C-alpha cells in the first residue's frame, strides 16, 4: 500500500470520526435544551387560541428543543387528546418550520473566527430560514382566509384513518445513542451536579464538540475532495435540482431530522465545496422528509384529527416547494436574503448573532408576552 493510499484512508477515517462526533453533538444539544424545557413546551403549546401567537409559540418551542419533528409530534398527541384543536395547531406547525432552522444557524456560528468561511456558512445556514419564512408569509394569510391546509389535510387523512402505526428506527440515532447516553449520564448523573447544572454542562460540551468536529471536517475536506466534489455536485444537483430535492427527502426520512441533513451541509458550504444554490434543493427535500415522523406518530394514534394535523405539515411543506422552487423570481428570494445576511456578517459578525437570537428567541418571546398582557 503506497503513501497516498494510506493518507487517503486516514483522511476518510478522520472525516467519518468527526462526522460521527458532529452528529453526537447535535443530539446532545437537543437533549440539553429539552432538559431545560422539560414540561415547558407542552404548557406553552396548550396556551393559545390566537393564530398569530400560535405561530410564534411554534417558533420558540422548536428553537428551544431544536426539532420540528418533536414539536409536531407533541402537537399531534395534543390534537389526538383534544387539548388543542386542528385550527389552533396549524399556526404552531408553521412556526415549527421556522424554529427548526435555528440548528443550522447555531452550527454556522462555529465558523465565526474565519471571516470568509463564516460568510459562506451563515449564507448556507440561513437560506433554510428565509425559505421557511417566505413560505409562512405566503401560506399563513391564505390559510386564515380559506382554510386550504385544513381542508386538504382532512380529505387526505380520511384515506388513512384506519392505517396502522408504523415504527421506523433511524440508523443514525441507533449509532449515536450509546455515546449520547454515556455523555448525558456523565453530565447529569455521574458528576453529582444539580439537574439544571448538569444540563448546562451538557450544553457547553455539545457546543464544544460542534466547534471541534466542524473545524476538523472543514480542514480535512478542503484537502481531500474539494475539486472532485464541486464537479460531481455541479453536474448532478446543479443541472437537476429535483435530484437534490429527492436526495434531501430520502436522507431526512432515514435520519428523521431535517436539522441533521441541513446542518451537515454547513461545513461543505463553509469550506467552499458546495454553493448555496446547490445546497438549496437539498434543503427543500429535507423540509418535506421531516414530516414523516409526525405522520408515523399520527398513524399510531389512529385519531383522525391527529392524522389531519400531521398531513397539514406535509401539505404545507410540499406546497411551499411547489410555489417557490419552480418560479425563478420566488426561488431567488431566500437565496438573495441569505447572501445579504452573509455580506453583513462578513463586515460585522455580531449581526449574525443578533439575527439568530432575535429571530428565534427574543422576537417570539416578546410577541407571546405582549399577547398575554392584552389577554
């Protein structure tokens, strides 16, 4: 075996190890944030009958627990038990679509010490944000005026009311579970800290692991495959966006998390291997693929209302893709907004931090508090 082959094997092994570590760190961040928000999300989701407040509750709760699949699965359970109605649940599902993109933006901040790389990373991360915000801006008023999503989902759910529950285990979750459980137990039990301090320690550990793993992935990938990958992605996804959508859809169905799919794109974009234009269709496919978790959860309940709200999430994401992606002027909106933020972040990196905290946490909290005051 020659020296070049040994170096190639070593680099591939290094990338695989740090991708695994990255996936572990993303899961740990979700676990730590769920630990902070234990019981909080359910109480928050129960409190709204105002569609605008429901939208912001969906953003905030999903930003906290870092998973639209989890939020919509909770909502499915609440609809099934009669805690909230279908019409109250729909804005929460829309908000969850925006909140789930917080993971990408947080991941992109790991590139903050390298200006050019950070510009690309924040652009790649926030194109998902701006796509979902654009979808909500279009679909939210249409739904309020016509009830289109509820009517379409109700019809679709009628075909599946007696459909039995199906369980699917994500291979990535299976692979990372032992390490995640080990580190979670270490921080929350073995160190003999209070529950709150244990989850804070876990959060800090997850952030450190994200920074470390992404730094190493970018470093190794740059030297390994930058030219070859650019050529392959340009020929396949660049010329046939539908392939990117299908790839994002299938991968997200397997891993059961759009956050994982889209977060894995960030180091590739940051390294200059992947452009935001090439990553965009993969992101759209991930948006559709993430709806399968709630659909499977709703089938398990056998409740028609629960199945309806799960299909609302599916129809909303599919309709968003069909409205925005085929029409060039619409397709360019999230890309140009993301590039604009990337340029701002290149000049003053604090703008990216202000954006992330403001959009996902401060603005929704203020809107919810204002609504409580008036109620």
